[in-house]
């Protein structure tokens, strides 16, 4: 990686132009959505891919399609972007927070096991910052307790877990194309799955419950003649309109066609940060176990509790040294006001408090998220040098 690349290039523009030129006449089936879904399914080693407006609607639809409903429990990690737990609430279920592993910061299968009750229906493991959770252990638990596993891979594109691409292991997987993600269409999302019946239910949920939709991209199950019949019954089930707009699909398709390049630039930036952090006794990066390939949505490191300076001192000094404003890891979901007492349904009673996830509570306030999406490699180098100077300053 030694050249500046354009985040939005010629091909993205050309595909958008094609959609505009089509005057939106190619609606269902989709000029861009269909090839996007087909290439996405192929890339992520899955039989089906279904495009969505965002990577939250994806999870709502997948949970609903898997039969998760009122009173059911969905196990999620607390260290994630809030959409993971919101999706459980959107499906009228109850998010149950399992703790994280102290080294990888992904959901800990031992804690998941301790959270399982007769009401548990699903688990949403999150590939936080671009690193897969321990999927073998999670799938084994799920098989034993008959649970639905929905991967939340919003932050993980072309990551690998023991030789398998992340997004092909759970019963379904969710991706986001929101503007900070490896590939983007401004907003957007995708579900992958190998289960044809589930794919059909997901697509129906995302398309107002239309009876005509099938599992595969652009494949309707009913003839035009039937659909035109005045007595035709269109809506087989209750659904939302969560479909991805064609203009977004145009951008997403062009991004997917050069996804490796977009991922590689993040990995290259992460490697520079890793060199800067190497040997520092009080800054520990997210641990990547053997057999995992991290896709580095961000590069995240933990400040040891023994140091005599604060998270804010570090951030301020890094900025002074030429670094960017660092993001903290987001507040743990169970401590957010929205989740502490949330209720979408009479059977949802929640009263979360500190102490529920002790590992996450100890780790989260000390995490630093460094940006990896520098499209000019010289800028990535400057930021890594700023990090090295900051580390040297604190000693
Ligand atoms: C882990 C995680 N899950 C879900 C989402 C939600 O995706 P979206 O913003 O597309 O709804 C995001 C990011 O936005 C995320 O980082």
C-alpha cells in the first residue's frame, strides 16, 4: 500500500449514473441490487445474500425470521455498537448481556453458557473492531441448546476464523455499509445465510411481507399474470420496508468489487500502529488468536490500570503529537439509559446495573480506538509516528 486511493472512485460514479439513466424502471429484482447480492453471497461463501437499508434492520429481520419474539431472550455482548442489543428489542425480545473475553474483547462463550435459560432463543456474537469471536465454541453451545446464531459482522469484512470467512459460520450473518465501514454506500446492510427457508422469510420481512419474493436475488416465485389478478393476495406475512435503495446498491457493488483493496489499507494502518505499540508495557492491543485474521475496522489498545495518567491525558497528548481525536470504546450497552430500563413489550422487564459484566466494565473505559481508514498511506504513517512519540512521552 503506497498510493493514495479514492474512497469513492470512477466505478462507483459510473454505476450510480447507470441507475439514474435507468430512471428507476428496474425496481424489484434490481439493476444493481441483484448483482450486489450475488457477488456478496459468493464473496462470503454463502448461498444467499439479502440487501437492506442498514445493518440494524438486517438483525431485526433475521431475528424475526428465526422466530424470535415476545418474552424470548437473545444473548449479546455489552461491548458493541448499540444496534446489536436494539435488534433484540426491535424483535420484542429481551437482550441478555454476556461478558467479554479479557484478551480478545469478543463475547466469552463461558459467559454465554452461564446466561442460557429456557427462554433463550438466539445469540448474536459480534466481530468487534474486525475480529471474529470464538465461533466453534459458540456454534457448539447453540447446537446443544437449539439456539439461533446471528453473527454481527458490521465491523468485519474479509476477516477469517480458522480458515473460514467471517460471515459464513453462524446460521445468518449481518453486515453494515454505514459510512465508517470497510465498504460503504452511505447507509446499507446485508444478511448472508445458507438456509433457503430462512432467506425467504428474511426477504419477505424486508419487503412488506410480499408473498412473491423468493430466497435468491431477484427471483420472484409468482408470475406477473398472477400478481396482476385483482384477487391476488400480496402480503403473506407482516413485514417492514427495509429494502436497500438502488442508488446505494450501485455504490455498494462498486465497493464490493474492490473490497480487498479497501480492507488491505486498514490492515496496513493497523500494522503500523502495532509496530508503534510493540514493546510498550502498559498498552495492550486486542489479542488476535492463532488461526484468526483480523480485518481491523479500527485498531484498539488497552491502557493498563497501573499507569499514573488518564485516558484523557493520553488522548490529548496524542492529538498534540499529531494524532487524530481517538474514539473511546462506546459505553457498555447495559449501562446506557436506553437499555437499563427499556421496554417495547409488557414481557420485557429490564433493570441492568453495574456489576453485570465485570470484565467488560473493567476493560471498556481504558480502550483507545485508533482510526485505520486513511486513504493516503503517508497519513497513516504520520499517525503511527504520533502514537510512537506519545508512548515515548509517557515512558
Ligand atoms: C457492531 C455493529 N453492529 C451494528 C451496526 C449497525 O449498523 P448500521 O449503522 O448500518 O445500522 C454497527 C455500525 O454502525 C456496528 O458497528
